[in-house]
């Protein structure tokens, strides 16, 4: 897994925004949070028709956003668990533990809100986030333990968190439900903290 793979992360995450709306939005962690209710439209006083029309015009819908958040948190938790066991440096192991704990908490909050709002998560059209997460996990699992593994993991996490922050900014603008907007606002500083910590570790690895 080299620089090319890392660059693909940003392209994949950002393609969610570019390709969203034509389709209604790893481990067992990925599937548990996608079983709650109908559509965000009904929870916000609009109709399912309105959500469908927004989707058809390429706008990011609330169900799309719920899916994106859930997928990001699930994949981060899964990679974090791997880093806890496969990382060699204390920094990397501790970072993995942080990813598991805080992304699991974010995911639970998202799932609880989806249930409250009766939202069924729907993937945007051409979304590749789940497939990309699986590809990255397979690559990390195949690599032997050591400094190269630690660097590959942290390099990926830096790029991934940068892409997630950009996606969250766009999702905040697109979200219709105020509680969903509030959830994104609460999550953004946590993601930024993770990015800052990953960059610190990356800098130490470079030294």
C-alpha cells in the first residue's frame, strides 16, 4: 500500500459528494446501523417525494448523510481495532484505541438519531466508501507488522480524516434536519482532533 492507495482515499470520500443523489445511502460493524425506519423527509415535516426529488437533482439527502457518517465511523472503528493488535509503536496502538472508542461513540449517536428521526440510511450513487474501506483493511491485514505497517496506517488515517472533514462540511450545508446538523457540528471537532493527532504521529515517524 503506497502513496497511490492513500491518494485514492480522498478521491473516494469526495466522490460521495460528486456522485450522490442518484441512488438512495469493514466487518460486522458496517451493517448494524442501517435498519432504522423510513426517510428523513417524514421526520422533518416534508414528504418522501421531496427527498426523492432532491436525490434526483444531485443534492445530498439526509438519508445519504446518515449513511456516509455511519460508514466512516464503522470503517474507522474497524481499522482502529486492527491497529491496536498489529501496530508496533505505542503511539499507533494508542491511536487505534482512540479510533475504536471515539468513532464507536459517534456511530452510536448517529444510529440513535437515525432511529429517532425514522431515517433509513441510503448510499449516494456511485458511492465506493464501503468497497474502499474493505480494500484498505485487506491491504493492512496483508502487510507484516513493523514500522512500515505503522507508517502506512497513519498515512492513510491522515488522508482519510482530511477527506472526512471536507465531506462533513458539505454534509452540514446539505442537511435538512437541524438535529442532524447538530450531530455533524459535534462530530467535526472530534475528527479534527483525530487528524491533528495523526499528523503528530506522522511527523514523528518521518523524523
